[in-house]
C-alpha cells in the first residue's frame, strides 16, 4: 500500500533536522505558527484585537486551547472586521448563503498567496489517486477563476495530470459522454451526484472497469454511497474533507481509505467537547475545530466547524506517521432528540437507506404523531423505482445499525413515504440534515 503523499509534502514544508521525528517537527512547527498567527491577527484585525484583549501570548498548546473560539456567526456578523489584509490584496471572496436562512451570508476572503496554498495542497493530495498522464474529470464548480474546480485543475496541471472541468452534473447524458471520452478517468464530485450517474437512468452504460477512481468531496460522505460506487464501477473510492473555511482543502484519505490525513502544514486541528468546549480526550468524538497556520487574508483561529469526528490514534495502515481524522459523523445539533428517548441523525438514515436499490437521494423530516415521533421520507428514485423503494424502506430502517433499535422499540415510527417527481436531484451541496417539524 502506498504511503500518503502528504508525508513527503509535510517533510518538505516543515523545517527541522534529522534528529527529530516528523511528528516532533510538525508539533514544533505548528506551535510556532499558532503563536505567529495569534500575533498577526491581533495586529491586523479589529475583531481579533477585541477577541484576544488581555490574552497572554501563546506559549504552549495548552495555553492555546484556552483561547476563545470563532464561529460561523462571527463570519456572518463580523466579516470585514476579521480581515487582515487590505481589500486590494484580496483575490477571491467566497459567499456562502446557507439554505433556508435570511440575514447576512458567510463570506470568506483569500489572497493570492492563500489560494496558492490550496493549489499546492491539492497537487500533493491528488497524488494519492492519480499519476502523471492520467485524466481527472471535475464535477465541481469550476467556471469562475479561483473556484474550487479551477484551483484543482491548476493543481493537476502542475503534476502533469490532465484536468477536465465539467462542473456539477446538470445533464447526466452529457456527463456520461465526458466520462466515456477519457479512458480510465478519475472522477471528482459530490456524493449524491456521482451515485446518480452510476445508479440512475444511465445505469450500466458506464461499464465496470472504465472509471479508475472516484474522489468524493463534501463535509461528510455516507459509507453506503462509497460501497455502492465501488460495487457498480469496480473502482477505488476515496473521500476528501474540507470546506470553504479550511481553504477548500482540509484532508484526504490515503490508499487505506480509513480516515483523512490532514493538511497539517496549513491547519491545526483540535477536537473539543461540543458542550463544554474543553479538549476531548484522545480518540474521543467531538467537534472539529481548526486554526489556519499560513492564511493571510482572513485567518481563522479556533474556528468551530460544527462537524463531529474523532482523531484516530492508531497508526495508519499506509505506514505514515501522520495523524488521521476519522469519518465525519454529521453536524452538531443536527441530530433530533426523540420524545420517547433516543436520538436520530441524518448519517444513520443515509447508511440505512442508500443501500436500497433505486435510491438516488432523499430528504427526511420528523413530526409529532400521537404519543411519539414519526419519520416522513421523500425519495428521489430511478424511473419506476418507487415501488421497490417504498417496500424496502421500513425493513432497511429496522436492519440499520443506528436506526434498527429506534424503530424496533417504536421510539420512532415510519410515516409517509413520498416521491420527488422527475428532474435531477439538485446539486447535492446543501448540508444533509433531518428537518424537525414537531410542534412546541
Ligand atoms: Zn494513511
């Protein structure tokens, strides 16, 4: 098994001598960068000047872990006050309007140097999947200069890989035609969109063995979708973790496919107890919090992502000394506490329902029903797949590892199953979560 290419990347990025291990060198480098980052943002941004007023200089990680957090609300409400560069130096602004909310959008600002760091990370991270001469078809937004697809394409050109920027899938036949034009491509895309290509109306028209590999990129990826793509296409499927705030790239799985090796030269990652904000014990699940180490435009210090995951403490089978972030388990607060006890989260539904043949996507809501709670599902299926999906939904929920008990104990009952008629299931970029429509 090939070691993650991020090890070589870090070896080159992190200074130090032969007498220290890579882990020791990374620790030293990160502490130094954290100190510099805190001083930099304090000197440059009114928001951080206020936030860190009276805070002592960072002498060690323990001290660092007592600094106040920053949040998505800060980005929304304090945006420009968090800027550390003049507006002239800003090369790109990414605006994120969360669905269903009004009020100010999140805006994240990047300088040319910040974007270059992302390109550099992509170039090294993609070496996990492709070698020089290969083709990568990018089903992510890539039309605008410095958009994620554009940055990825620039990274691939550097490593002599041929990028084809196709954009999010809007027309399945056109997407298929692009795939068939390039033998043994690597596809990069959004989980439900790539699933629909493999399973939807064009199922079987991309033969097993044609696609060499797939990289799925979002905040979290259902394991069930990975498995189905591997089964249908016979290819390797790896996942990437990142968000706009991490500078798009955050971490990427290695050949072991078991946890993300992190972008440690640019990001310092902590796991904290979401309730108390205290550091989680080694290997315990908690909220992912990161600090940018080299960002100039809008550095983020102890930024709460709202994502739940753990740091994997056991060594990776690929043989690297680098840490791994475990699979993201969904969003904090996105779970629903049920009337009769128990708790349900969207990833649990994903793992139970995506294995059902014909499912392309679904949404879920919980409503009050009599004494308890009821789950209503709205599926997007392959043409003519409605009956099979309706028949299999309850058995799948009863068998699901994280849903079975809730349904067997009647803590949750299955209400209506409806179908989203026709059309393409959308961009799939919205965060997946269960809607809570209970009164009171
Ligand atoms: Zn590994």
